[in-house]
C-alpha cells in the first residue's frame, strides 16, 4: 500500500482550495491540480459544467487542457503527453476523466474522497489499471478523504434544502 507523502497532502490541500471556485456558479465543488515532475504547478481548475454549460467541464479535464497548453507553449512537450505529471483531485475521477488521464499519459493520480456511485479509479470501475491499456498511472486514493468528502456533503446538503 502506498502512503501519501507531504507533497501528496499539499497537492490535495491545493485541490480543496481550488474547489471553492465552483461555488459561485453552483457547480459541484471539485478541484484539480496538475504538477510536473518537479512539483511545479502547471494548472488548477474546478468543475465548471454549470458555469460553461459544457457537460465535459469536469475539473480534471479542464486542468489537463490547461496544463497541456502550458507545456506546449513552453516547448516542453507536444502538449498532449503529460508524462511525469501528477494530477491531484478532491474526488475519485469518473469514467470520462479516468480515460482522459490514461490518454494524456499522466504518471500519477492522487485523489481525496472515493466515489462509489461513479468512481472509475477503483470504486465502481478501475479504468486506469486495466491491464489491456498501454499506459497505467499510479493511483493513490483516500488522501485527506474526510476533508474532501465534507465538501461534497456540504454542497449536497444545501442543494436538498
């Protein structure tokens, strides 16, 4: 079993901070951060489906797009290959996001709360570790789980009132 490092904890704390931007638009408070192999933040994003009207505007996809563009613009990559990068997110990625993580060649995925209804990184499905795939990122789940779950619980409680 892999144990969270201080860097992993800091990344998830940063993702929690970023998740707050979703509140203004009524989006589910999920935040994601992408860092390079040296731990330098390339991009951060929160869910923006409500804000943009885009069903694919999950925090993970937005951060992959922004991080890829940053690497491409800096001449460090062809843009879409995020080899050496780590993505941290407050909630276990869904199937769409898990597929994108694999396609982008992200090396590590660190997430907070497990998502038993839609999670595709170990809960409902395990897309990223399917042995038939050519790329399988390392996964560390449950990092600051209670804090990340509290974001969702609080949001859902307010929506049901």
